[in-house]
C-alpha cells in the first residue's frame, strides 16, 4: 500500500495491486478511486520483492517515486540499512501458477508457466547496432536479486528523448538516472554495469510489476519484447481464469516486513 502524505485522509491511500494500474506509458502508474496516483513504483517494489518483503506501507509526499540512479540499488541498500522484522502472525502464502497463461501484442509477448520456484527471463530486440538482441534469466534459487539485477538501470535512446519531452515525459532524464544510447553507443561515463544491463533491467521491471499480484508468485515468467503493459495484461489474464492459479499453503518461513 502507498500512502500519499500530501493528500489528506483515506483519499491518499493507493493500493499496490495489479487492478489499480491505470497507465503503463514508460512506467507503471497506480491510482485509487479518487484519481490519486503513484508513478514509477516498479523499482522500489522490485527491491522489496528481492528482499522477501510483501507487506509494507510506503509513504511518499509526491505523485512519483524518486528515480534514484534508475535502478533498485539505492532502495535495496536502504532496506538493508533499516532491516526487517518477522511477522509471525501472518504466514506467507504464494500464488501458484497452475497452467500456461500468455498475452501478445504487436511483436511482443509474455507468459507465465508453472514452476517449482520463481524465475524471470526476458529477451529484448532493438534495431540498434549497439543493442540488438539481449537475453537474461533470473532464477530465485540460484541468484540473489541485488547481484543479478538490482543495479541494472533503466535505459533510453537519444533519438526518442526529444519526442518524449515534447509530450511531457522524461523531463528529469539524465545520465545520472538512466543509460542513454546514441548512434555511437552508450553515453554514460563508465559504460554499462553489466554487458547485458538492458535485458537485466527488463527483468527488474518484471519483478516489480509482478509484485502487484498481491503475493509472491510461484511460477516462471518469460517475455519477448515485453514491457509494463504486457506485464499488467498478463496478471489480469491470470486472475481472470480461476483454473490458472491458486493460493498455496503457508510457507514455513514467516512473512517479513520492513522494520
């Protein structure tokens, strides 16, 4: 749950749920019934999910979360500084994917498959000599979120920036909070943090968007040229089919909340 401190009373509460998503242009946007919005929650939600936290109230005093460096790294660091505490009265439940569910739009698609653990794999394919096709897979049993994807930054192409700013988007975009790609390559000092950083950031976005399911997902996500819109459509399609998912039993490990 998000709480807008600049909005009085309950009208400032914005649910962190898939059915509260109202826009997916460049980022995920949540809204409540009063029209109060939260923009770009996915990087923080990914950090929380990566830390095993699925129950938190997030207080903000503006309609958009800080972009930080364009990744989840600062959020992960701060969660580690604050720490977590057990919540033994609320055993964790999982959303188990029971059968394949897929959505497709244009040249992109996304699917959820049954799995014995949480996995996310993403493939990007850009007609750009310095990007092309990249693929990355995150396996929760083999990798940790901070090391595998937590530092992967959001990215954009220089030729798109003027178009976006003319339409009111990306006004705060800079080399401090995004990977910028020109016809000559990556413009950021120091280059990329990972050779496949762009694909890893797509995985980060998926983890954040799937955190809006309401509980951790026991299943495998696969995406090809997917994005926030397809991620949300996939959750809507999953929950529209009662035979595609179920709540599983309580996990022995207690749920954890931010201290």
